[in-house]
C-alpha cells in the first residue's frame, strides 16, 4: 500500500463518521467511565471520550506504535503522511535510476 491509499482510506473513514458515534461499552469500560465522570466532572460524558481518543492517539504516536502500524500496512510513517511525501520523495532518492552493479565500472 502507499501514501495515496492511506490518504484515501482516512478520508473515507472520516466521512463515514457522523457528529455522533454510537459505541457499545462492556461492564469494565462503563465502570471506568462512571468513575472518571464522577472524579473529573466534565460538562458531558462525550468530553471524556474525546479526551481518551486524544490521549490514545498521542501515546500511540509518541511510542512509535503508529509509525510501526503505518509502515507495516502502508509503507509510510506518520511524518510522511503529514508532509504528503514519502522520505524518498523528500530527499530526491526516487529521482535517480537504479544502479546496475554488473555494468557500474564498465566504460
């Protein structure tokens, strides 16, 4: 897969999300959410879910897990996604023809 495919899939997913997202919760998650809501007293429970997504995203980026998953699935990193260019495109490495080792030193 490639940077273009990642961008397309991300745009498709983004458009599929409505302003509201229904999520089913298991017993443990409901318990943890109730405790967080009681302790942090947000205006809405939705705010806690938004914060949780931001925290998961940030920790996934900081630990390198996002880059690992992107490299495995799309052969790009998060930085390459943000710039819209692969490392090879940024450095110009994809502009040169590959060297033919058998003919490299022939005149």
